[in-house]
C-alpha cells in the first residue's frame, strides 16, 4: 500500500541557477485519476519554474474549485497558495496582486470554473489586464462532479454514456482575444515541448497571460466521439509555430528567416523566438490572430501555440498608478504622509 | 535502438543487481522479504537451495552482491544483504525436514570428490539426491575445507559450520577423512564414473629469498598453515610482538588471531598503500577496531636474527606511483629503513595452487603457470571425466564462488553420466507474477524508507579478545533485521511495460521520483538515446528498457539504473500499461529439467 512518494531522487539531478533541483518545485503526490491531463500540466509548470530558476517563495498559486483547481497542491509546495471558491479565483488574484505586485501570480482554473460559474470574473480580469498567468485546464466537462458536459464541450461531442452535447461551445481563446487579452495561447497537456516555453513566456509577460490547455479527463471524457480525448486532440491539433523562450542572458544564435522566424522582444530583455508554421499569421497582429483562429475552427482544427501577444500592454498597476511597493512593506510614514501633504491634497481639490 | 527483448531471461535478471552479482545467483530480494515477514525458515531454505551454506555465508561471505546493490547508487550504503542472511539462519525453525530425505534410490553411478571444501560439498549435495554414490576424500579430520581450517572461530563458530556440513554429509555421503590423495591415477583406476577435484589453493606464499628467512625459521610462519594449526589447536600461543605481512583477508585473520593468542603488539605491515590493500573494507575496520595498526608502504627487506633468534624485521619505505594505464609501481622514498621488533612473523601474502598428486602423464593439460586447463562453463578438464571447481579451478576466490562452481560442475557431471552434451546447459527457471492487489496496493511493500544502513552489533572487545571462540559479531536482532530488510528496494519486482495499452498520457514519466522514464523519439545510436533522456543515462552497466514504437511515433525508454521499484508508474498509469511483476530466476541445478 503506498501513495507516498519516495524521498529519493535521481542522484544526477541537475541544479538550476538558484541552487535548486526539480524536487524543490514539486508538490504533493497527485490524487487525481491516474492519467489525468491536469497532472501533465502540473509537471510542465514544475519544469518551467525550475528552468527559469524562480525562487519558489516568489510565486503565488490561486485556484477555484474542480480537479483542475486542486492541482496547485501537486506543484510548487514551497510557494504561496490560495484555493478559493468556485469561479472566484480572479477576485482573489486581483486582491492579492494589488496588495503585492512583486509576486508571480499563477491562476489555475477549469473550464467549468471559468466558462460557467466564473465567467463574470474571468472577463473582468482580462479587461483590467491583471498581471497574472491564467491557465484553464480544459477537459470539456466537470471532472470533479463526475463528468457533466461543461460550457466548452463541443456541439455533438459524445459523453461517456453516448449522449451528444446539444449546445454550442464557448471558445475561451476566441473570447480572450475578443476582449484583447494581451497574451493568448492554446496548448495540449500531452505536448510539453510546446507547453513549457508557453508557460515561461506567460510568466514573463507583464499583463494578463491566458493559456487554454486541452487536458483530457481520462475517466469521464476520453471516450470515442469526445472532442476532448487524447486521440481526438492529438489528431486535430495544429500548431501555429515552434516556440522558444530565450532568457535575456542568452545570446540568440539562430539566423532569422524573414516571414518564417519571428522574434518578439519582451519587456525584461528576454525574447520569444517563433518558427512559424501557420501562414498569413502574425502573433503581433490582432486581426490576423483572429483570422487564423476562425479559419482553423472552420477546418475543424485546434490551433495551438502562441496566438497573440501585445508586448506593450499596460498592466493594471500602471493603469491605476498604484503603489510600486507591496503594501506590506509600506511604513507608517508612507501611509500617513503628515498634515502638510494633507493640506496639499485638500487644496488641490478645492 | 532496438526494442528490448524482455523474453530473454537475462534481461530482468540483470535488473536484480544483487542476484546478478552473486556467483550462485541467490534470489536475494525474495529471501529479504521473507525475513521482513519473519518467515525465517523459508528464507533459509531459499538460501540453502542456492548457496548451500547460509549460516556460514551470512557471517563470512565476500558479498559481491553488496557493491552491486542498487540502494548504494540511490543513497550512500547498500542493503546489508549478507548479515540479513544470518538473521534467517539464526532464527530459522526446523529445516532438515525440508531438505531432500534419503535414502535415495541408487542410479548406479559412482563419483569421487577430492577435497572436502565448499566446492566438493556442493557437488555432493546436488548429486546425492539423484542417486549417485558419492565418495569424499580429505586429508583433514572433518569436512569444510578452508571454512574450517582458515576462517577463525571468532568469525565463524564451529557449531554453525558443523551444522551445515552435516546437512550434506547426512545425505549418505561416503566420507574418507584423514585420507590424502597422493595419486590421481589411483583414483582413476578405481572406475569412478566421474572425479571432481576440489582441493583448493593449499599453498601459502613464502619469502624464501629474504635474508634471515632460514635463520629465523622457528618464529616465521606461513599464514594459512599457522591459521590451520590454530584451528586444530596445535598452536595455542604466539609471541608478544607480532608482525603480520600482507594486506589481504588472510593477513586480517592472522593479526586478529594473534591478538587473541597473547600478541600484545601486533602490527600489520603491507607494501601497498592502505587504499590498495586487498582486504575487504569491513575486515580492515574490524582489525583496526581491535587496535591493530596497519603500516602501509613498507617493503620487507630482511628478517633480523640475533643469537639465533628472530628479533624483528627491517623495511624499506616506498611510495606508490601509477602510470597512465593505472599500473602501480612502488618506488623507494629514500627515507631511512625502518626496524620493527618482533617475536613472531606471519607471512600472509597470498596463496598458490599445487597439484603434486596429479601425475603429468595422464593426459591432463596444464598451462604455463601449472594450472590445469579447465572449461569456464562446464568445469571439465582435458580428461573428460575429471572436473574441477572452487579454488582448485582458477585460483583462490571465496566460498560463494566455490559453491557456484560446484553447482555447475554437478550439472556437468550429471550430463556426462547421462551421455548428454555438456554444452547444452539447462536454462534457468523463470517466472513473472503480477503483484497488483488494488489501485494502490501491491503484494510487496512498495514504500521506500529512508533509513540508513544499520550496524551489526558486536560483543565487547574485552570478551572477544580474551576468548578466541567468542564470536565478534552478534548479528541483527529480529527488529533490526526487519528494519534493514525494509531498506531493500525489491529490485526483482519488475516494471513490465505493455506497448499497446499505453495512451501516452505521460503520467508515469511525470510521477517517477527518480526520473527513470522518458517518452521520446528513438535514436539509432544507443549513446544518443542515453543522452537525451530526462536525466542522461550515464551508467552504462545498466540497461535501457526500450519499447516498440508507440502511436505518436515515440518510444518509451526506461533507464533501469536508479529505479526504486516503488510502483508509482504503475499506480499512476490509467491503462495498466505498466505492471509490477515479481521475477523469480533460479539457476537450474543438476537433475532438474534435464532428465
Ligand atoms: C585465512 C582465510 C580466510 C578466508 N576467509 C574467507 C571468508 O571470510 N569468506 C570467504 O568467502 N572465503 C574466505 N576464504 C577463502 C575460502 O576459504 C576459499 O575460497 C574456499 O574455502 C575454497 O573452497 P574449495 O572448496 O575450493 O577448497 P578448500 O576450502 O580450500 O578445501 C579444499 C580441501 O581439500 C583438501 N585437500 C587438498 N588437497 C588434497 C588431497 N590431495 N587429498 C585430500 N584432500 C586434499 C584440503 O585439506 C581442504 O580441506 C578465506 C581463505 C583464507 C585462506
Ligand atoms: C458554488 C459551487 N457550485 C457548484 C459546485 C460543484 N462543483 C464542484 S467542481 C464543479 C465543476 C468543476 O469543473 P471544472 O472547473 O471544469 O473542473 P474539472 O474538475 O473538470 O477540472 C462544480 C460544478 C461547487 N463546488 N461550488
Ligand atoms: S535494493 Fe534489494 S533487491 Fe535491490 S539490489 Fe539491493 S538488495 Fe537487491
Ligand atoms: S517503479 Fe516506476 S515510478 Fe518507481 S522508480 Fe521505478 S520507474 Fe520510477
Ligand atoms: S501512465 Fe500508462 S498510459 Fe500513461 S504514458 Fe505511462 S504507460 Fe502510457
Ligand atoms: Mg473541466
């Protein structure tokens, strides 16, 4: 009888720049169903944070309710975390972020948590361009409550019991684009090669970074006829580009072929290098991103990779001109600047 | 790389590092689990079947299994495999009733065994139940060979040895003790169907050319002869100051024995640097624990004799230099020579084979070093019905090697007597059984405790040094035995992969604590594939398990190196593409499967 992860790791496990092995980024052993796509996404998050040499205490994990929202327990045990109520993760993230802008905010949600009960919260977080990574582990169903169709289930997609879904889906990527989210990406839990650089880029992007990850529910939605199964997603995924995230310290070695290779500079000196696979598409151009998405949908393809990025986005703190220091570091002098300052403010309002 | 052929019985066998390294291939993890379950009798019988002397070996084995043990690659120290064996022997119930029960129906064949050490005794044990009439000859008064004459009683109590030798002799062996065989020709003339030579390597090396050797002879002894004389209680004392020459296990036994026979200043003096000494690390430790200094880098120059009596030895100080091939040269440092006082000197610098009793005109071929030509697999000499084994075959080794040789020689003798080809060896018995009992439940303890290796308690030094028969090691008690047994990683519980069940969800790769599993595109070259695994597979001694091509075109590659056999891959696999299956591998003994 186990269910305890052994303490031993590979003796040759490499160490990153801050002196940690991957073990320091792991979480508790997963209690999700064996083979759940969500676990692969957790593993991708662990790998991305390890490779980026992030100090775990600089990350805050936030989630709602669902199998997907349980995953923060299964990665980054040494980070901060808040498991909120169903669909309310964006509010908690907003509050936390406003209080302390220095942390990296990792929001994890499900398609139920986001596209149904949390829809109102989701769209406003985008609209405000809250600086966070927002991952939806999208399995087209309510996994935790035994697999009911969710709002992202495709029309006609077959349930495990054989009933087709009668409703049209909400496409979260189109919605995020429509709302001009400043970073929009789509991926597949079974494609870590693509997912890991996307997560790294999302963590560097100064604004709302949305990644919709197809993440099969092995237990309730991996049957024949489902459009969220391992087989279906593998057969229908079409990648926009091969993506590489290049931290600022590294020289870019590849020669860029005009039109095929795109180099996107990020605010902190790092780069995204994209080898384009899709034609007539430019990730910096909102119209072409929309077009690419619509055309792919028309072809019955799931477009994956980075779809759109606005590197000059204005995150919420800039819009609000809020404190550039975390609130918990403000001293009495900062909070109560004295009667002279009060005079000044009062007279400015007269 | 090609898909791994797991139907080859050697593939999974190799994963069980300890068993693979054991010359007799004892199913180690199987008996360790039985010890944890307090099923000591069964644990003993598994050992007995395979290595014949569990009680002896549980105290004295050279333990080639331990340096091989996977646990030693995962953390600092291997499982205390050898001393666990002793736990089984110490706590067993009635085992005799589980051994073959004579009298056995004679098959009309007669075999002579020359020498009564572990090699011959193993042949006897394997062949007697098949109906062979076995005649064992030894010049000593009792059986056991060097286990009796060389291994001191403080490491191996005589009762333990007698018990295990008698299990064999009681199978109806015709013993001819106090009988030195002085002519192989005479033996061959007696029309035995086959003859087995297990006479060991009975000659100790001397330093006959060293000045003073002859003059000091009365107080200069050959280590193995001296130990035998102590074992038979002909020698009961030694001088106060003793020098033991040599750095092997014999030297360690000589110095510790001296300490018990009145030696007050006992010193081991060795030519090589300490780290190059041949003695096992634990033997060196035990000697040092008894306050015996080891002086390394001292080459003997002369025995010093005054008034016809040995007074000590002179040594030249040297330094080891290694050339680019790692070959060592001992070069004098130029420092003044060192004189060390001594009343007695014991020379323990190695053993030699010697076959003065084998006539050279019988047609037996010898090599340039005077060793008989013996086949490495069949143990047959160039006289077709004469077989060799143990130290007599290829030079001095150890008990477990002698046992392994004995098993194979017995197989050959049985094939030979049945007019079968000696090269058609019976294949090993193998069996794979799933250990699955529930989603997170296995028929073995799959947890991996972090306990460090437990230390075997020893009797008080005052007690052990004052009584040569007082055993030094006390053995693990049952509770410590359990805790140590739990350190075993159950390497025989194999991770068995079934390609067509895998949906490539990566769950196993993600959960594996020691990053053994990688799904990746295959490579032509093994080294390329090894390099690109999650953690590069740099230990080339350990195999890769490579699957057939999967649906996405990738392959599953598992590096066996540091797998903890924790079963998590199988627990997290949604389709049971991984299963944990216990692999039993038994070397086939004479008469099993070939009649
Ligand atoms: C000091 C010392 C300590 C050792 N300690 C260990 C240890 O701790 N663990 C370990 O595994 N190994 C140890 N060994 C090695 C081990 O004892 C031998 O490798 C092993 O006993 C070899 O077994 P064998 O059957 O080949 O022959 P042996 O055990 O050497 O038996 C050969 C027998 O043949 C008899 N014989 C020889 N010639 C004739 C003849 N012509 N006629 C009749 N009889 C004859 C001898 O009297 C002897 O009894 C030690 C060896 C020495 C010297
Ligand atoms: C306020 C509230 N309403 C309903 C529920 C019941 N509930 C729990 S999880 C869940 C759906 C989760 O679906 P999703 O976010 O897609 O997560 P998944 O389990 O599929 O990963 C629902 C409806 C709840 N916990 N709280
Ligand atoms: S851990 Fe156990 S099974 Fe594995 S090599 Fe060591 S003793 Fe053998
Ligand atoms: S049993 Fe499976 S999960 Fe455990 S270490 Fe071995 S390969 Fe990894
Ligand atoms: S967990 Fe099972 S199904 Fe998933 S990749 Fe591993 S072997 Fe294949
Ligand atoms: Mg869901």
